[in-house]
């Protein structure tokens, strides 16, 4: 058995019926020309020939001696994890996302490996949807994106094994580098390794705790734990969900960054900030102080292919109290630059320890309800890089990717931004009861983007600015004990 890291185990500890701790992705594919009515059935029959799951897809979580471990599932059943669904007529985006919402609202069985894959047919346009969800204890966002890339190919003629059957290749030394014989380890080497790791972790823990107790700087861009004002998002959530998603041209975001001297991440934070400001104003709930976002930062090396979570975090001042969009972007840029400068001085292990220490008060704060009055931060905004070239699944072109993320108690709204080729998809996942009218975020995001472009003198053609590539709003499934409605009358934006 392999013990989970403290970060990975945290997602199992935090999980409850009202807030499952899995992340998911929805992909849409175009079938090849001439695909018959049994195409999906034949695709799945081919996949089901791969009956042996490779790590970590063959591992289940087991609680023992006060800690969580990964162990082999000796009773692995492929049919439980790989499922085939069909939409009711007329097979619109409404029906697809209603199904995805029900799937996303269900907890996974902890006696089995914590992943599920559902292939969905019946869309009116003939496309195929694949909904895959994995527990956050298994993968962080970057690891999930790499997992997707391993299954897909840039070559439409290449066939690869399905998700669970992928073997992870061990790294090999470069041809020009002669292998160096490994020294024989001494009996004290394990102890020395622990001591070296501890020496690297302790400064990160110290700096993370210092972030909690230090006084706030006088600079208006500063962001620290517990500086966030209480908002309508920082409440105990229900079991009901809403999901809204919309894609934008990456070139539009890059043009804004070039004109403002900001990164793509800074611009996306500014777009989210503008949307949040407009939404809260419409609800008469905009606080005088700026909202603070937690932004996960991947510290996974380029050649690191294991699962688990390898993330640090920074806190970003979203400057939602500032009316001028350029001044707002300037403060966001200054806030993220200062946070990244602090992280740059740390090793990867130290950065992870820094993040864990800063998040230490989160559990007690949520359990006691103190997070309602003094949230450690207001929401999570994740920016997950995606594939930069068109990909294919055994010849099927991948058209669209949409992330579906995790709201939780006292963080009723989560924003996840995922990239694919020349598009950025903004995904809003929220508690239905705590964040009413989530579909308005789509309009507010449009307005926020155009506002920035107008302020920077960037002329946007009407056709490009009029709408996003795809958008949808649906309620997620409500557990019988969640106390929410069934969402049958919810508006769907297509």
C-alpha cells in the first residue's frame, strides 16, 4: 500500500454528500464520415478488450491506522467504471448537460478506484460526448490534462489504448549522456532523505504560517489569508448545482495582455473580476473591500507523469472595488507579480509546504462556520493549460473541452478556465441556492471582456464579440437529502 500525500488525503477528508470532491471534463467529438448507428457500441467493445487497468486506475482508497492509503483493487470491474448512455430526444445541449449534471452530482464508491467514464450518444448533430470524472485525490488539473493528452493523438490515423490501459513510460537518459552507475545506498540513506526533505519543507511551512499572521501591507494590491470580505459566496452550500460554460478566442485574451503588458493569466483574472463585480452589483451585494481569489499554481515538472496533486497556491487581489477596468487589471497584475516573486524564491517542495501551511486554517474555519464571517479567501479561480494542437481519439476529432469543478462549503462558486487549441473555456460551477441566476455570469463575462477591449482601444469585430463559441447553463443533480429543487424549469442557454 502507498500512503497518500497530505494534500491528496485532504480531498478525501473534506468530501461530504453536499460537496463531492471530484473534478470532471466534458469532451465533444465528431464521428468519422460514414459512421454507422452502431459506431459507439463498436468503439466501446474495442475499449472493453482492455480489461487490465494500469496505475492509478487500478487503485482504491483505504483508510487504515488513521491515514489514507492506495491499494490494488483485486476485484476490479471494468463495466462499473466504463458506461454507455444515450440522450432522450431531441438530443440538444440541454439534454446532454442535464445528464452530465446528474452524473457529476453523485459521489463515487470508495470501495472501488475513484474514476468513471461515460460515453454518451444521441446528440442531434451526431457528435459523441465523453464525460470523465476523477477524484481530486488522484489528479490535479495539470495531471488530468496530461492524462487526456496521453489518450489522444495529433495523428488522426493513430490508435491508442483507452484511458485506464495507458502504460506510463519511464524516462530514459539522453543518448549523449552516458549512464552513471548508481552508488550503493548506505543503511542511513532513507533517514538522510527524510532529513533533507524536512529541511526543505520547514521553511515553506514557516513562510506559509507567516502569511496568515503578518500585517497587511499598505499597498492596495496586497492579498493575504483572512483579508477577504464576507460575500454571498461564502456560505454553507446545498447539494444542488448549476454549471455555466463559455469559450473565447485565445487571441482576444493575448491581444489584451500585449496591450496592457500583462500575462494571459492576469487578463483572465481581470475578466473574472469584472464579471464578479457586475454580478454582485446586480445582487446589491458588492462589498467595499476587494474579493480575494485563491489561484492554484502547478509545481509539477515537465517530465513528471505521476498522478496526485503537485500544486502551490497564490492569493490574488481581484480589485472588485475598483470601477475602472484598467486600474483593476493593474492592481491584479501587481498582486499576482508580488505573490509569484515570493514563490520564485522557494523550491518546489517548499512551495507545496507553503501552500499547505496557508490552507491549514481552512478545515477548522469551515467546520466552525467562522468562514462565513472571515473567509480565508472568497473563491477559487483555476487556469489549466490544455492541448495546443488539434487532437484525435482513434480518428475522432476533439471539438470542445469544458471543465466541471468543485464548489464547497463557504466557497459556493468555483471558476475554472481550460484551454484547447485557440480557445479558452470559462467554466462556472456553483451552488444553485447560494448563487442565483448563474447564467448571468455569461453575459457579465462578455461585458467584462468588451469593457477591457474598449478601455485599451482594441476594436473587436461585431461577429467575434457577439457570442462565445459555446455556452450552457444547467442545474446539477440534487441529492434526495440535499433539500434543493429538481431544476426542471431551469433556463438553458445554447
